[in-house]
C-alpha cells in the first residue's frame, strides 16, 4: 500500500509544481530572418551577462547604424538601449541605466556616435544624448509634468542641429541647437506615437487623431487621416472607423507613398494622404490590429507588416501576402529591413509586463 501511495503522489507533485509546462512560453526581444521571411530565429545572446537576456526586452524600436548596416540598435519599453555589432548575433547594453524605458531613439545622420534616446525615468520624461557612441550620456530635456514620457524623437536629416520630440500629453517640442534650448511647436492634446522627419516634411502619428504633416517650420499641420474617421466609403471597407493609429511609413523617395498601421488593419495612400485604401491581410477574424510596418529601400513592392504574433510579407505592394507566425505570447511591434539585402529583416516583439 505504501508503494502505491508514493507512486500516486509523485505525478501529482510534478503536475502541481509544473502546471505551466504546457503553457506557451513568453518570448520577447528580437527575431531575424535571412531568407525573406520564410522562417525567423530569436536573437538572445548578450555580451554583458549582467544585463540579463535580450529575450525579455519589449522592443519599442529597431534601427541600423547610419554608417554600418551590420550594427543594429534596439530600444526597450521595459528598459535599456541595446547594440549589436554582428547583425543581431549578440547584443550589449549601451544606455546609462537598463531601468530607463526607451520609447524611441535617433541618430545624427552624419555622425552615428551622436544618439538621442527618449523615455522616462523616476516619473519624468527624459531625452538623453551621447556624442561618443554611448561611452557617456547627458540629459538634454527633462519634462516638468509628471508621468509624461518623451515618446518620440526625430532629427532633421538636412540639419542635424534641429530636432523635435513628442510627449505622451501631445506636446511637440523643437530645438534648433542640438537640445540646448527648446520651444513648443504644437500641442495636439493626444499621445504622440512616432515622428518622421524627411524630404523637408515632418510627420507626426497621434494615437487617436491620426497622421499629421507639416513642413520643417512646424507652424501649420495638416491632418492626413480625417477620411479614415469620417468618410463612409473608406470606413465601409475597414468595417468601422479607426479608433487608434500605431505607426506610419513614408517612402523616402516619394512623399506620395504612405502606409499606416491601425487598430483596423493596414492602410495605404499613393497620393500623399489625400485618399486611403485598406489592404486585405489574411488575418484571423478576431485579429485585425496592425503594428509594425516597413518597406524595402531596394523595392517599394516589398512590404512587411504585422498583426499580433504574425509577420506578413508582400512582394507586390500589398496585393498578396505570405505569413509567418512567431512563437511568442506578445506581438510584433517593429520591423526593420536590411537596406541592401531585403531578404534580411528583423522583428521587435512587445510583451505586456
């Protein structure tokens, strides 16, 4: 009888102690494909073991070094800015504190040792800057209001002394002297998600109000997405009006081509935002919110986007799609395509903490 009791208790103990054995593991961090999206591999190695594992990073943004595409950077909502010098094979922390949530970062296009990183620390929105490749950092903006992160930063590619930051409160603030002084450019009264500064235009993606555009003076902004909330012909194609907007992509060679990810899927404009079309993604009926968006520099026909944990790729400008699901309980938040070899791409994963 004693042996039977032991035999019964052991599996019960194993079951109670390992009740998560059959749950899907939580993976964040960075995934990479080298074969055009046919499969994706996780990148987890850290050169600095004290920083933990990049597999726990909820990625806010990915970017290449402007002078070297083998150097990749990743920011984390849950803390830290990371750098890979071997195309994502291994990473190291370069921010002054891995507990600083990094919402966005930007490089001086002529000197990649100059980096601005936006986030929040101890309840205050911050913009920090390095001029020596992250050997040292200085604070160049500190938001007076509490719990108001600096969520976005962009640099004028034609004049890197000019930069602009966006706050969670909706304030768009600009500097003409590399962050020494600041002035308010616009108050949108809506959370700023992303800023794009290119071709003499500044594009601001707001969470609920959509995509706005202005010239570099940032005095008059035009709403490019009003029809996505008010035009019945567009909304009938998307099901319901768009309630929130995530990321925008503006073609660097033509301001007419714009992609926009929203809670109602992926939209595309070929006339600079005058009109929009919803692109049909082969998603599950219960999933529609699109997050990441990237277009290859070598061909605007190559498009990557994401819904939940699935990455979608098109080679015909969004007419048809191939899909690949990533083994994560999070979602693909950011996508980065190699500027020379579009079969190489990276995906940044966000997992709710």
